[in-house]
């Protein structure tokens, strides 16, 4: 579902669960962040999220692992650790059992890598395979990360390259280079756990993960909720090999146009940014990296931690006064 349609159907629900009626609901429908957060006591809050989607790659094991990593990413975007997961499954009745087993194995092994436990789930018949997880995480109530904390002067750091969405679309069209697909799969399977742990050691101001609404959609959500403007530098943005080529070939998925229609009113592009690159920044990502607003005094420490731990990162822009996004 596109962002505007999603906002419309959720609007009637917001008045049913108002924040003043549920003081322990730290993040809910009114805040509309990456996941829900509910305070259990002064030391523990629960992070709750779910995500599932049809196959984005051909290999069933990789599909399961990617879907699981994507679902758990929202817990990391809120600053937590994964503790429990349940499968969400919709499979055609004639899908071979061996294929289903590989999908579930990929998801289960990714949950185990995250340090969590997979404890069951729910299945139903569906014409197209769909798989994902509902995930519970834990975080200290005072250490919840949200989209709404970015401040002017903060530095914007991204922890994964962009481009998996257009590469997997090229794969579906049978025109993708296998080497490009392999790199995209590796990126999508990589957990955001290490990055989340490291940014918690520094004390960042805001965080979100880059998924279906693309860099510019999720960036705009951060800008709006923080009351600031995000400035991205085009030459600093990292892209997987092949992404620019497929953009020039105009191999964008349908979600690109939906994102553009919804978010372009808040985005200003420099004349040097081509139409193809503009569209690429509106292209949905799957299991993307964290976009982090880092206070300038913490940047040196964070980059040192990232370097010591082998965590990829790119300094892609800064937070300034104003509204919306600019790409220069």
C-alpha cells in the first residue's frame, strides 16, 4: 500500500488509541514511527513490529533470510534488540514442501543470528508466496530511538548502500547481472544489529531504516517529525554496482512512482541531479540501512567505533533549519 493510502486508512484508528489514554504507549499510531513501543516498567520497554512480502529473489533460502532481516530491522531502528519472533506465511497449496522449508530455514537462521528465538507462527493458503515475521524487541524506555529527534547541525549517516530495489526489479525482468544480484542479496541479508548497538553507545538524536518509502520518503518522515530540513549530497550517496545503470535503463518498479507522487512536494533537487537519479532516490528499498542523525560532537567517536567493528557507513548529508529535503 502506498504512503498516502496507508495514512488515509489509518486516520480513523488514531482517535481510538490516543496517547493520553495509554501513557505507557511510548510510540504508537499518533507518532507513526518504525515500530510500536510499550513501556513495561522503568527499565524495560517492548518494541513490536511485523513485516512480510512476496519473493524479491529466486532462491527460497535467501528470500526467507531477507524477509526476516527486513522485519527485524524496525527493532534496530528503534534502538532495541530482537528477543522473539513468529512466522507469517502465505503459500500456494502446490508450492513444494522443500521450497517452503528453505524459506522458513532462511528466516529462522537469521532470527538465531540476531540472538532471538523463533517460537511459532501462522500459515494460510495464498496464490502468491508471502513470508515475514512479527517481531518483539526490548529496549530501555530512555533509550528509544525515533524519527523525531534530529536537530539542526546533526550529521546524516547511512549504514547500507542504496539500490537493492531497482536491482531486484531488473532480476524480475531477467536483465540483471548475477554479480549485481549477489551483492544486493548480501546487503539485504545483513542485519542492522551491529550498527544499532554502536549508535546506542554514542547517543544519536534520530534514526530510521530505509525500506519501502525509499531514502526520500523515510527522510521526509524524519524531517517532518523533527521539524527540520535534511540536506543530502548526491555525490556522497552510496549505490550498489548496477543501480545507476538500471536507472538509466528506466527499470523502476511501480513503487517508485507512488513514492514520487507522495513525497516530491517536499523535495528540492539541484539542477545537476538528473531525472533518473531523482527517481532512483524514490525507489523502494528492502532491508536497507539505518539513516542516523548524529550530533557533531559524537561523529568522531561513532566513525571510530564503526571502523573498529568493520561496520560500513557513509556521511551523506546534514540537518539544517527549515522543512523538507534538498538534494544537492
